[in-house]
C-alpha cells in the first residue's frame, strides 16, 4: 500500500534522507501492520517540516513496528554494535527503558554545530527552539536503520551525547560507528572533548515523549 499521497513530495524534498516503513521492513526483516502503516501515513510531516529538515541537515526515519530500546535494537543485528552481547550498559535501565517509538523520527545527521569541546550544559544552549536531545534507543535505531537501508554510516568517527543517563546521572554517548560496530559510552557531563558532540532531534516529531533530565524535561 502507498504510505500517503504526500510520499512523492517527501521524497522530492529529502531524497534518500527519508526512510519509509516498507523500506525498513524489507531491509531489516520486520513487519508493520496495516494499522501502523496508516498511522505513519496519517502523521507524515508537513511540507514545511520536511523543508526545515532538509535545510538543517536532518534525516527522517520511521520508527520500529513496536517501541524498542537500545538492547532490543541490538538484538535485531548484533554485528552493528561493538559489544555484540553483554557490555557495560546491559545492567542499566536506559538500555531497555529509553525507546524509539513507532513514530517518525527526525534526527540531525551530524553533531549539533559547534558542540565539540563543550560540556553538557554548554551544548544544550546550542539547540534551537525546535530541537531536543534524542535518547540512546532512538539514536541506535536511527543509526543502524539508516545504514541497513541506505548503506551509509552516520557518526562514523565521532560520538554524540544523548538524553539517556547512566552512572552518576551522566549522559550516555553513542557513535564511532565504523566496521567494528556502534559504540556506547558514558562520559561525564562536565567533560569537554574534541570528538564528543551533541545529538539533536526535531521536537514536534515526538511531542508525546518526555525525557527527564537534571534540569527538567525536553518535550
């Protein structure tokens, strides 16, 4: 079935930077129900939002058929991760609880500009009013799915902080997605590092999701 009458417009604006459920189903061996496909059709981003994404270096990827945390994403194809099993993060709640939802997910394909050599609080000030910080589940789904469908490795040589937290309440970082797989690390929020930037997603694409952080909520 066609995703929506706006699919052609979306492809015209974003080209390969939009990934539809049928492409994901074929590449990842997953299945979306007719109801889920209708939901994606009904919630297709507006032309204005699509053009905003294009102008700001974003890609849009359909979420999984059911919500998935980082560990569930890893279980789909463990070779996409540096730690094929276990790993330091297996015992932390964010690995299961911070999920990519069954919604359109719009994420910047590169770290937020000028976010390197900045600590967490300094990085947050760089976000626009339309942006928020995605969690580790969203980033792992986005990165590995974009690679599965498009064959392009995003965040291949850099890390980005996410809104997920681990020991001591510090942010979880993901990245360095080379042939050895996606790395998941835990850097102190106060660290300033040349290869640790900030991840960003478009707020209005996930308005029902809240990410608790030390300063309140990203919504």
